[in-house]
C-alpha cells in the first residue's frame, strides 16, 4: 500500500471561532491579529504552507514562532493526497 504524499501543512489557531458568543481566546486572537496587521504581519485562523523543504519550511517555522511569541495556541496538520 502506498503511503500518502504530503503536499503541505495547515496551521489552525485555536480561538473558539466556531462559537457564536465572544470568547477570551477569540478576543485575544483578534487583538493579536490587529496588532500584527499594523506591523505588516498577517495571521488567520487557518493558513496553509507548501511542502518545499527550504522556502515553505522556513516560512512555516517563522509563522509558528510568531504565533508562539504572541501566546496563541495552534496545531499543525499535514495536507496529504493518495
């Protein structure tokens, strides 16, 4: 059996964005998003990166470091095919 091919990675920020009531996690995410936007940085609830070992891996690591530095919880999942 052929193992799935990894096409990239998806970063999901855990911010309770699936609830209708505002939550502490979402408010924190929103404040960080606005502050980073003013500095020229972009974050979103779901961001995808390719599987290129150099360019995309460095971008993924930088993005995860940015989220960690701002106290946001997140998970990284592989995007696979086959």
